[in-house]
C-alpha cells in the first residue's frame, strides 16, 4: 500500500472491493477514523454487474442494473441494451477493453 502523508484536507478514507460476483465498500471519516462503516458483507454486497445503454454507455451498476434490465426485459424494451455479470477481474496484469470474458445476458 502506498504511504500517503497525513493531511487535514482529507474528509474520509474509502475502500472498494470489486469482486467477480459481488462488490462492497467501507469508509471512515477523518474526525473518527476508528469508526469504520462498511456493508455487512454476508448479506449486503451488491452484485458485480453493469448495464450499458444501446449506445454502449454506462447506465447502472449492481442491484440498480439488475432491476432496470429486468424491467426492460419484462416490458420487451431491452433491444440494444447490454447487461454483463460474473466478470473475472484481472486488474494488475492487463487493461480490460472489452467484456468478452463476462457472462452477457
């Protein structure tokens, strides 16, 4: 982990856990650094999935993406929308430029 010099300009520290199946986060405020707020990972992690609109632009992530895509499918209005889930992440060795390894629904 990189060392960051203390600074009174930082309001909080945040950590994001992006996994292949689910994602979560934790954070604490500078004025109360030992009180770490986090999602209860056993029940509240959001699914790692993304919804892209027909132009290929980001629309939503996690539960929001799942719910919106389900509504689009239910209303038969999903033409051109792209929903990806269960994406293996390799962040340290290469850049990911496409979603060919993801399960596209």
